[in-house]
C-alpha cells in the first residue's frame, strides 16, 4: 500500500500548489493526469474531498473534456490523424499497421504493459503533411507510410531518442 500513500502525497502537493482552489480544478486534473497518465476514480474522489466539492462535479469535468482519460494510457501515446486529408492519403493502413505490430485486440487502445496507446483523432491541424502521426503530442511525423510508422515504433522500443528517430525519418 506504500504506492497508494505516495499517490495521495503527490496529489496533496498538486492541490497545495493550487491553494485548494475550486477554480483551479482543470489545472489540477491536468497535472494529476500528467503525473499518472490517467485519472483513477479514487483520485477523483480524493480531489473532490480535498476541494470540498461533490465528486460528481469533478467527474463531470473529467468526462466533459476530451483531454482527460479515466483509463490508463501508455507511456507513449501515438495519435494517428484520420481527418479528410490524412484519410485519403492513407492513415487507415498506418493505424492498422501500428495496432498489428503492437498486438492490440479489437477495441483495445493500450498495450498490456502500458507502454503504448494508439488513438485516432479527427484532425491534428497539419493537413499539408498528411498523413500525420504524433507521439505524446510533442513529436509530429508527417507524410508517413506504414513502413515509416513501424520504423518510428521500433526506434521507440529500442530506446532511441527523439533526435535519433527524427534523423532516421529525414
């Protein structure tokens, strides 16, 4: 149970940085999710208690905004754009190749080891680079092919840095 104690200790630090203000709820949830990669139910209840608001309010905010997840996400969140430009330029085979390589079953987004989550998004706003894939919302890979995306995935698995992956794609 030591992990649980540490979880709530970290939560207390985050809430304290925001002076326990209800008006900071979204920022608190963002920091918590950044720390744990999702928002566990017991954490939402803890936040509600600490801010002296009903758990339904915290849950309502957490489920209203698409940026929040109530299920664990992988260390690497790979988003495949499936907007019109990306779709017509081949995003579906890219998405399929990623899922196959990671052994994700139908309806499963995250690998069992919590290393990878694969999601599709409606648009990443980089239509000129279609098809586009992002890694953890920090790396943008444009004009991807199935071979390119598998090369990036294998580089991540091999522990290569973002710069090494970028050079390999260039």
